[in-house]
C-alpha cells in the first residue's frame, strides 16, 4: 500500500510539472504551504485548479485566469465534519468560516433520505452535504412518535420494546434509506434505551450488506460505558459492519481511556472500529430526552449546576431544570475535564467531528480550536496529524460506500479542489460557552469544487453554490 501511495505521489508531482508548462488554469494558489495528510507532502508549491479539480501542484510558476497569493498560508484539504445537527443558514455560514467543505449528519440522520437530499438541493448549499438513515428517526416513525429531533424520555420510541413485526418494519426503512443513497446508518442508543440487542444487531446486519458504517451514540455513559462499548463492538465483529463510536469522550467520560483501549484491541482482532470526538469539555442535547430520565444525576455523576441553558447561558437549579424539562430545548452539559478531552483528541483511533448544534461553541469553532489551541498553543498534536483527523481520515472512513470520498481529504492532482487555506500562526476559534456564535479567525479562504465560498475572510457571493450531495450510489 505504501508503494502505491508513493507512486501516486511521484506521478502526481510529475504530472503537476508537466501541466505547468502546457495548460492555463481557472485559479492559481501561489506559494502556499501545501499539506497532504495521505502522502505526507509538506512543501511550498503553486496549485493550479481547473474544472473544480486540482490539476497541478508545482514548484514552477503557473498561469491562470485568476490567482491569489497564499504565502504564509497552509493549503489543506477542506475539513470534513461527520457529525452535524444544525442546518440553518447561520450554522452553514459558521461551518464554512471554520474551514468545513463537507458537512454530514451521520448520528441522528433522517428517516427519509430522498426528501432530505431534495430539500438540501433546494437550499443551494455552499458546501458538500450528506446524511445517514437514522435508527432513531425510523424507530420513532414505526412506533408512532414522529416528528421531533429526538424522542422524549416518556415516548414510545424511548420506552417500548419493538415487536418482531416492528423490527422488520424498522429494518425495511433502514434498507430503503440505504437504497436511496444514505451515507451510513446512524444510532442514538441512549435516546432509545428500549431498543433490544436483537433489534440493533439486525440493523447492523443491514448496514453490513450495504458496506455502510454504523455511527453510534452508545447506550450508556460513565460507569456503564465500557459495557455499552462492548455491546456495539460485538455487533460489528459479528456482522462485519464497520463501527464509528460518536463523541466518544462525551459518552466515556472517566472511562474514555478504557474504551479507547477496547477499540485498539478490537482492531487488533480484525474488527473495523473507530471513533470521533469533539474538542470541548461540555456536550449539548435535548433536555426532554431519555438521557435526563429519573436517575440521570447518579448515572452522569453530575448536578443541576453542571447544566447550562443554551438560550440564556444560565446554570440550572432543581427548579429551572424542572421548568425547562417541561418546555423542552437544548441544554449544555459540563461533564468532562480537559485532560479527558486532550487524551481522546490525541489518540490514534480518533477522528474529530463537531456534533454541531446552535447554542454550543462547537457549532462555530471546532476546527479552529483544534488548529489554534491543541496544535499551536498546547502542542498536543502536530499539524499534519490534526489535518488527517479532520480531513483525510473521515474521507477514508466513508469511501468504501461513497466513492466520491476518494477525491476528498487530499491535496493531490486529480482530487477535488475542496481546500481550506489558513494561517497557522493566527487560526483560532472565538466561540465560547457564553457567546457561541463568534466566528473562527485565521481562515481567509475556503474553496469548494474550486470556487471560493470564503474569500478574504468573508462569505463569497455566488450565482450558484458549488456544494454537491455526498451520496452512495442510488439503487
């Protein structure tokens, strides 16, 4: 495999030099620090873009219809966010300003894949986009609780064990979604605690039939999280469906190191498992969900004061918890020490995704925080490793089912010109838990399919947005 990658890198460099002397380009990125996580390339180069693709990477001068001076900037693969819930216009703007060029909803997902893609097409999004067929949503539909973002803690989807006939109907919905091109299968087992082992195992089998990854919010957290992790690893090993544990540090808490060791052991035994994490010490979820059913304080090891209301920033009391539990809404959960987050972020088995929701800084500043705080300021991970975790490895994770991902997460000749240009000396998130919508700084340019979606630090005006559907082949 290494020989193949080396050959492709050498061929790409040769072809880049040849192209430099033979063709004009739509856009030239001049004198940027080109970093490609797949090949390890880290050099000052000129990048020529044509027809939405990288057509040349060259030491030689290139000519094109337009050019920008990328001196002092890293030219990186556009960031790929595997885990996003907020799809409003403001959140899309936050994402592209944070360097994201491909945005995916692979945990909660949808129960109607064809409609989801049709709706996004109508919205004319500036970035690439895709969705999972979601177990939560399908279970809600079959058990009669639809619609809502997540099932309430007293809903049928959260509390009722499905019959054999209902499991068959959920299975059929999952299969239909995969036939319609869903990127993956999403699970939120903490939100559907009544889902039996037989039910979940059966849906892993469906995913395996379609080469689809299972992106799973495990069933329990904190003290019970190793057992919940063992459950889904066993499903993956038994069925052959690849597994991604989502926001592992949030579910694992003090057991995060133990869970990651379990993933390493599973991989050594031939099971295809991995995880994604986000670089924040607090999570966010719906206060009416099953996570906050009676006993949540003991289960989490948290108190009311560890909860922060997303809309106002206030810390909760028993009184305000009960009030908001009735009205519903998003609550920030301060649950992890920084040491746990750092350990998870650095671990070789993890990728980085935002779990973006409005009202939490991860929606606007996840990737700027990785590059500014963890790479530059703390020195916890090197820049190339960080780029692999936020671009190449997410693309690689999905490409067996979604061939389009083979052209993303790379800065190579022939790859899609989805590129993020940032200043490694200044890039940094500004969003905080009290002001969650401050924009990331130090990312002046972002391109999708060779078109600027951010230019000179501002969202670019376009007649037609370049974002494309990220979708498996439709049957």
